[in-house]
C-alpha cells in the first residue's frame, strides 16, 4: 500500500513539474545555468613524477565538453615543455559548490594544437590509477556555441578556478569589448575576443559563456618565463627540495597575469570532432630538414594598414587614420619564434594604457620567420595618438606610433599588390600570391594621387634578402590600376618566400609577400600531386598499394599519400582533414621535407576502427587550395550522434527523507531511455538514458539534458529512484516541453522501507 502511495506522489510531482502544454517549437534556455556550468568546470594539475611524489608543475582550469570525460583547456599548461615539465595530469572537480575542488581522476591528452594553444584531455583513470570505462562516465558537460556570432557589448560569464587549488570555482561577469584578428584566423573570424572582465591567470583554460549557457571562448594567457625557464609570475606551493620548508628555494607554479584574451570556441571544433570520434592522425614521413632558431625572438619592421587581403597581406601602408575609423592592423616581421615563445602587445592612447586594443601574453601561433599582423576590426577607434609596443618573452621591441583623427591628405599612394605570370596579352594570371617556379614574376598594384616625373622604387626580396632594386620615373598619370613591375631571372626564380616593397620619396607605400613553389601548369603552380588514399598492413605496403576511394566498414587505418615538387623548406603550408565536410584536423606548419619528393605518408586510425563517413584531405599554401581528394568508408556518412549536444532540459534536484527532511546520500536516480518503460526495464546498460547518485546533501543532477517532446516528435522517459532502506519510486511518461523550466528542479521525498 505504501508503495502505491509513494508512486502516486512521485507521479503527481513529475506531472506538475514536466508535463506542460504541448508546443511544437523547441526552445533554448535563455538564462545562465550557472550551477551546471560550474560543475562542468575542472581544475587541472600537471605533475612531475619524482619517486613516489607527484610535484605540481603547472595548473589551469578546464571545461568538460562531453559526458564521457573530454575536457577542453589550454595546451601550454598540459603539454610537457620547458616551462611545464610534468607527465601526469590530475583532474579535480567540484563536489560541492562553494568548496575547493577535489582530485578525482587522471587524464591523457586526446588532441592538442600548440599553435592555437588548445587541447582536449580524456579522463582515463581513477585517481589511484585504475582504468575507467569512459562510456560509464556521466559527467556534466557544456555545449559549444558558434563563436562567430558573438557581438560587441554582449554580456558574458567567465568560469574557472582563481587560485592554486585552495579556492572554489568562481564566475566573473563582463562584456565583449573587442575582436582581435591574426593570420591564424584568416577567413574564419577573429583570433581572439576581448572582454572587460577581470580574469585571474589561473582561470586560463576555463570557459566563457553567453546568456544561453553555451561556451563561446576559452580565456587564455601564457606565463612569461626567464632565460632560465622560470616563470616571472609563479607561486611556490610544495617542498620540492625536501628541506621541510616551502620557500623561494622550491620550484614554483606559473600563474600568468590577468587575462584579456579569449580564444573563440570555433578554434576548438576540429579538436573536439577528432577526439569525439577517436580519430588520430600520424605523419609517417619524418622531417628531413629541421627548422631551427638561430637567435632570440625578434620583432621588426612595424607598420600599419587599414585592411587585409584574402592572403593576409596589407592593402597599403598608412601613417594615420581619419576620425571614425573602425579597422586597424599592425604588421611586423618576426624571426626565431617557437611555439613556446610568449608574445604580447601593449597599446597606449595619448600615453594612457589602453586594454581594449592590447593583448595579454599568449603563446605564439605563427611560424619561425615571416610577416604577421595583429588588428582590430568592427569597432570604433577613438581619436588620439596611439603607441604600439610588442614583447617577445617579456622583451620589448621598438614601438610604432599612429594618429587617429588626422585630417585627410592627398599624398601619393600605392596599394593592393597582387602577383602573377603575364599572359600573351601582357596581363597577370594566377591566384595572386602563390606562383609556379619560372623565369619571371609580375606585380600589379593600384595607384592614386601620383604625378608624372615622380621618382619611385621597387625592391624585391627572396627569403628576407634583397636581390633586385629598380628605380623608376612615374609616367602613368594620377590614378589607375594597371601598372606592373616585374622581376626576371634567366636561370629561374628559386622556390621560396618573396617580397616586394614599393617606395615613393623614400617612404614605404605598399608591400606584400608571395610564394614561389611547384612547376608551372598554365598560370597555376603544381606543388602537390597524386593525392590518394589506400589501405595496407604496413606503411611500406601503403606506398606501393593501389589507390582506393571506397573502403569497407570497420577499417583499422586509412593511409593518405601525395607527391610534391619545388617547395622550399620553411614554407608555411596547411593540412586539413575533414569527415562529412567538417574539419577534424587543421594545421599550418613550415614545410620540413626535401624540396621535391614522393609519397608523403599519413595514417588515420581510431581505437575501435574508423567510423563510416566521407573523408577528405585538403592541401593549401597561402590559403590557396591546391589539392583535394576524398574517400568513403562504409556507407559514407557518420552515424547520428544523439548525445553530441547539450541542448534540452537539465534535470536536477534534492532527495529528502520524508520524516527528517534531511538530504539522503547515495540514492540512485535512473532515467530510462524513451524506447522502454519501467515494466520493460531489465537493468541493462543500453536501456539507461542517464543516471546520477545523490551527494552528501541529497543533491543529484542528470548530466544529459532531456530532449524536448513535441506533437510531431514525442519523447517520453521513465524513471526509477532506488536505495537501500527506502521505498523505491517509479514513473512512466515523463516529458519536457518547450516552456518547461530549464533547469528543472525537483524536490522528492522518500519514506523508509
């Protein structure tokens, strides 16, 4: 009789709470679910194994982005390096809001891209080292937003751990104050988001959220280290020299400085895609030419431009901007940079520090040598005199000034340089910034406010060294877009990185870089050829096996190969892998093989076999697509992942003793999949939608959101609440609708058996 009564009580509670008027429109949460976001935030310790001790070397925050234990964070704090020398990753979680995190798991690196300073960890073991079946994990997780949709002045919340392990998870409110652009995000939006929020350095790697509780960015900073490898901002927390005293003689943990740079979440999507599918790409063709730095990191040749072309080159060189300008880019040359180099931009306006346009210390995401830019677009630049100072590993480079609000002038201007090969009519042909090796290269540019008889100079460079200078007298009239200047070398232009500078009255007016590589096929370069797929037992067999484009299901490994010709070592190139049209691997790195060769070999694997899908490989130089090929595995389409998103209604609550009104720990709450009822339930894992166990206060949270039920797609769950010493409760027909409260909070009372 008691069981029937408790069943009716629970059924009534669930009906009142979740069975609401039907509405076919699926609604997203329109408020911040702070409790869920804080529970999905973890504290990460990289530790060094010294005997039986684990010594903390680096710390950061992180965010759980899948229910089976994938954690998004910064790469610099978890990938072993000169500044973070640990090997073991400890994951601490918040067991009770308002209290410090508790170490619970060990993790391994699932995906990492040091170039963009992001990584995904996978929880693999209990704290004591016992292996974990990741499919058994049911952790609270968050959903990534489309960070390209973020707007200026949008309200955000930053969540992370503000201290060195003794502080509870915290949140900081702010607004979006700006967008920073770099070549690393060319054609895909901003490279960094800026905020008014005051974010401690230890919250690096945490989460930045919009008002819909979606992850839009990762707060990022990198501690600056001295020449000896010691961070200039660090805290000593352990007796690492075993003298029984914790002081300055012990190793310290780097914390970084206040953060004002946030990496947009779209950068993490390829990593998450690859990690979620278990995909791992290995380059089997080992480098034969090592790109080594020969000195200290250096910035030089600073100048400004008002816009950037599709190849990441400046449209023109400017020395001032009119009032009301919204776009400004600082260009500079860089030398001897590495992925561990920390760079920073400090901006002042009329000698007052301007955090809106500055960039806090972050890891370098470019190559070893070349040209880079950092800029801001889509927001007003107030009038004033701006000074820009770059830092590499804490050392300042020469600064550069620019005035905004200056009166318009009519000085002569060159702009918008593009490169090509001349056709029979004398017109440049090609893609503008990647030319095949040949005898001649031609540049075309726009000109304004010129006078006939004016002296101008064109200077050509190869790999940073001047090799031709041409002094000219202007005779093409005041304005136009048809002037060409060319270089011709009888023995042929060598593959490499070229540059053209145009001067008027000894002032740089326009400049642009371009690449010479590959053989000529019309006006286009043929750098990469014979891109193909195959399968094989060994890498050696893959080189000789027949090319295949359709593969059976349950494929263990997929090989991709290509040939190449006349590409100089050090040339930046991009390798992109996609499945069903969505990237899961995207890297731009310096070319490190011989100038020409065959059978550049890659192998794609997954622990349980490669999932069905259509796989593509793209090869690019200077953002120009030069080769693409695709292959199908199985049915040629990924299985639908119903659990990939965190949208829906979050269910949580408290289970209390009906007599004492106190929370009951250890109560199991099981949500049964919509295909089964309580009567059908046989305690099989494949029947469980999700489950949770109450904590010491009787609190529980179902990590997977309940899908909305509509008139066209009804979804009804069942529930079982079970514990020793208490009467079990069950219910069928649990539905959540478009206007169900989200999160859905329940208070459930149990009677003793």
